[in-house]
C-alpha cells in the first residue's frame, strides 16, 4: 500500500478543522440529507430503523492517451514497442441500489452495476478499430454501522463483499482475430470475491459540513483465468456548504492507489498491446471534484436527492505504460420511504 496515500489518509482524518455548531437528525425517522456527502461517495450515512432507500447513479470516465509514470507517451513511441496502441477509452456505469435500515445504527444495501466500455486503437499499419464490452458488473453487498452518532459528528464503519458476477471473458473482433479475448481494463468484473472494508467520518453545522472516507478493495484468491486484480485503496476528503434550503455545493479531493495484477490470463499476449500486460496495471491518482446536491421537499418522495459531481485528475503516476485519465462525471438520484 502506497506510503503517500497512507499519509494523506492521516492528514484527512486528523487535520480537518473543527466545526462547533451541530446539525441534528430529523425526528421523522429520516436522516438529514443536507448532511450527505457528494455524489461520488457511497456509504456516508445511516437511516433510522425501517427506512428503505432506492438509488440510481450514473458514472462516466474518459481516458485519453497513454502515460508512463507521470509523463505522457506518444502513440509513435507506443507503436515502437507494441503492435497496437490504445488511443482513448470511455467507461460508463449505471448503478441500481437499495438500502434498508435494520436499526438506527445499521443499514444494509445491495448495488447492481451495468457497465459499458469502449476503447479506440491504432495498429502499426495505421488501421484504427474499436473494441467494446458491456453487461453486468460485480454486484456488491454492503453495510454501514454507526460507531458514533453524536449530533453533527459521526463515525461510520463500512463493510461489504463484492460478488464475482461480472464477465472476465469478454471478447470482440480485432484486426488480428475474430472474437478475441479483451485485455484486463476491458473486462467487466474481477472474477474473485472481494472484501470492501472502510470507515467514514463527517461533521456538520447548519451551513458547512466536512467529511473524510477511506475505502479498500481486498481481492480473495485467483479467478478462473489464473490472475488476481490488484488491491485498491481510495481516500476522500470533502467540504460542503449549504447554498439555499434545498441546494448544497461541495469540493472534494479523491486519492487512490492500486496494485499490479498477480498472475496472467493465458489468452492474452502482453507483447501485442500494453493493456494485456499484467505488470503494467498499478498506479495512483488524485482527482479534484466539484459537486452539487439538490434536495426535494419532504412528503411522498421523502428525503429525495439529485446529486451531480464532475472532476479532473490533478496528479497521476502509473506503474508502466497505461491509459491516462482525462475527466469523470457522476450523477445520482435517491428516494427514501
């Protein structure tokens, strides 16, 4: 695990300014949604016993060009080493979720993702082509437990399990072969059962709120194609301000680090394209994101929220030649009954 990411976590958790005023939870049985985190943060709150929440979220990430370490690499340099060079990639996710509060301190949820990935390439002969994969991703079963729920100040334990429902044998036609096995970034799942531990801290006033979260993905064993994706750690720190009774704006920094793949898919040739090399899959990145949360009125759609967040990388260091992130967008809607 990267020491610089660990140091950042310590900074986020222990150096945030303290806010003296507090914001209470609604006594109607629903959490005060003006205290919720930006759109890209999950597991940031619990509800009171018996609450049921449904969510839909959309995420898109665009990647453009290649990077080695913290330097961009030209397509010509890539083609001097590989037969094929990736040009750009788009990843889309539609996530459907449901959360149920077993008690005032414990909420359980299930998340079902639908994914689509498109990657443009060029060969040494100048032939351009696109590969695509789409379908069900890895379903996650998660829980949030309130270790501390003092008014305006909460510490939540996040836990979960990722179920290997996503395809790891996605294929498409290429100039070299029909129905060819696609490289690691184009697959839809990990192929392994993965642990999803984390912790979330937040503090709220009538106008401001602060938060920090650490979430990890820990892979368990090898998948059926003889490899294991690298473990991942994500750290977020955010500040939000109420702009009106129904609108809140946010700024967030998200840092993440991920390890290289252990093992290799025997169907992939790492000499053909860099995305097929399991030793070129690790790295770290820091994103800066701006978001808004819009809250609907209480009533039939109790606690409804529409959230948007967009961001760009401000730091990226990749372990070998890999696709470089360009921008990302998240949007979500939730309603509580």
